[in-house]
């Protein structure tokens, strides 16, 4: 049966290809990804550039601010509920 031989050959070829890809993956030097934009950077860095670091910090600041605003809103809502329940 000829087709079976072809299939075997194909499987063997794929197996070799997978092994090649596996060893190639191991060859990639250890690295991290920029927290802001996600590009590969050296493992001793956190951001790819000062710009990204500034952007990230601004985003964190904004997030924190949003959290405070929500907490304040919830506190106000709670006070309103308590006051109206007591009245
Ligand atoms: Zn970046």
C-alpha cells in the first residue's frame, strides 16, 4: 500500500519539524515584556522606554483615582440609605 508509506513519511517529516520548532523555542533568550505595550525587553527592565513607564504610571494613577471616586460614591450612597432608613 503506497499511500500508507506516504503518510508515514509525512508523519515523520512533521515530527522532525516539531522537534526543530521545540529546540528553536528553547534558544530564545530569557526576556520580559513591557508592562505598557508588551514588546520584548531585557529581563532586568520593566518598560521598553521612559515614555511607556510614564504612560503606565499615568494609567495606574487614573485607575486609583477611579477607585477612590467609586468608593466615595458608595460611601455617599450608604450614608443616604442609612439616613433615609433612620428618618
Ligand atoms: Zn513599551
